[in-house]
C-alpha cells in the first residue's frame, strides 16, 4: 500500500506526553539562554546620546489597542486601522553588530547600547494624516518601503526589527510598517494564519492609498515568513478587483516565504501578466520552514525550494522572478536560518541599496562569493540535479543557541505540533508550473 501523507491539524493525534516533550525541546533552549526581553519598551524615553542614529517610521496596524503605553497594541484583532508615528534610537555601530536588534535588559533602556523608543505619536487613521507624514519623510527618490512581518511577532518585535532593517540597509525610502494581529505566542500558529487573512483587506487598502498618492513615485514591499502569505493575498485581491496590481508597486521582496508552493503558483497566476518585479530569498536549511513542510502534507514551502532545479528554474525565468539562494550562507545570529536576509550585513544592505530601487543583483555585487547563488531571469546556469529539494530536520537537532529576540527568530517554527521527527518522502511539487500568469497559460476546462 502506498504511504499516505498526514493532513491532520497541528497537534492532532499527539499524546499529552508527546506534546510535553515537544514543548520542552522548543522552550528549553530559550530557558537556558535566558531568552525574551522586558515588556514595555515602547514607552518613549526623552534622551539624546552622541553617536546614536534615529529611524522614523509610520506604523499601520489592524491590532487592538492596549491601555499600556509601553505595549501600545495587543495581538487581538480590531475592526479599524490604527496609525502611529514612532521614532527608534539605534546604538552607535561600535556598540552593536549589524543585523541584530539590541533589546534592553531592563527599563529604562540605555541608548548607548540598547534600541530605545524616543517618540510615539498617534495619528488619525485617515488619508490626510498619511499624506502629511509622507510630505515630511519622503526622500528625493519618492520611494516608499512597506514591511510586513512574520509569525509570532508582538507589536514591539515588528517595530524594532523594521528599525534594524531600515538602519542597516540604508534604504533610500520612507519606511512604513504594516503589522497584523499576531498573538506573539509559539503555539498560536493557526490564530496567526487566520489573522493574515483577516488583515489582507487592510494591507491592500494601504498599498492602494500609497499607489494613488501623487507624491509617491514607487512602492517596494518587503515581507518575511508568514507575512509573505498576507502580501501575496493582498496583491492577488488588488489584481482581481482592479484588473492588475497598481503600477507604482514595482518591487516585491519575499524573505523566507512560508507559502505552500502550489498556493504561491495560484496567487502569482492571479496577478496577471503585469506584475511587480519579484525577488525571493530561499534557504534549504531553514529549520522553521522544515517544520512547516512536514505538517503541510510534505508540499514544498516556497522559501526552501532549490531554484536551480526544474520546473522552478524555467518558470522563474519566464516570469521574471529572481531567486537568491542563501543555503550556504552562515549568517551570525540566524540560528534557525529563518531570517538570514536581515541578519547578514551584506544581504540587508543589498536590499536597501539595490532591490528597493528595482535594481538586479549578482553574486559579485553582494560580495559573498560562493556563499550565495543568484538566479535572475535570463542568467541561469545549467540545470541542477534536484538533490536539494528535501529538507528533513528532526526536532532533536534544532540548534540550542536561540537568540534572545525569540519572536523574530522562530517564525512559523511551532504551532504546528503535528510534526513527527524523521525524514519525509521526497517528491516534486506540481505547483511550480502554475507560476505562468493566466494570460499566458489558460485554464484547462
């Protein structure tokens, strides 16, 4: 009898003892390393410290507000938008490592060594407020960078991570964070997944308002992990409603995308022939996505495919999708290999100086030699062997050196407790052939 793929819900079919063991495996590294950070870091601290830098961002959220000014927003869902202008102070480069968020060990923080919130201003959730903020913060390029975070992120996790990306990337763009109602808990994967669907109208609205603003010349979207699913759903809705994605949305960067490859093929196809330029960061050693794949019926996640094998390679070339393979890259601090894009100084700078501006990349331009592979349309090499399609990382070998900012490091890592340690059967996913836009590849009757 052929082996059946299990499609049970996360945790279904596991005993209490098994759940306890899995929880221990997941939490023990955090307990040993003293993971986590103090609560209330968003309460503004009015200080001026020599050598620090500041990042001003606009934050739009569909989260429910908190009464605590140090938290601002919870993981619950809200029917309305909330908009804030937030300024984060970044320690001097001599006191930090590029690619890392320096969380305060205690409050009040020390701006000389910690990320510090120095200003929070609530704005009316209307078009006029957004236009006014853009008038003050748009650079000469008139480009906007929208960031969409991943699973298990609290509001402050998303704010500080984006501040790090903006600072370290030197992106010539006005930074706007869209943060959706993540519960910020390891075992709430399903809640977070549903929250992305709850928020897709909200992100679509934000992107349309930016595209319609005459001040803005170009919009780039950077999405991570589960946030890539939200981004693709919002762009797909826009294309269906309006007949195409807004022309000003030029660049979409998907980092470690936690998307079923079949689903991505359908989403991309629905964008039609006039779609933004796509850049996808993948890594076959992404341990968070390995867990996601096991639970999802052994269908490849977009973020862990081998772009050098067929049919991915040909379809990517036809549809102008650039894949950047980070499998060989050893980024400091990226213990689960799920956020190499932000932890690697060279990669995060390439995002800011080239990708956000719609420029292509090559291995030599990034300066990492053999540590990365860039496959851009028309520049691909000979077809590979396909040996890299299988990722099978048992829970027992997960790196115990989990970073203190656990929320941004274990994106999509659990909440999917239906996983069983062991090897999955290798199979080619049929989803890649759906990357061809509908205009070029009609549906079968």
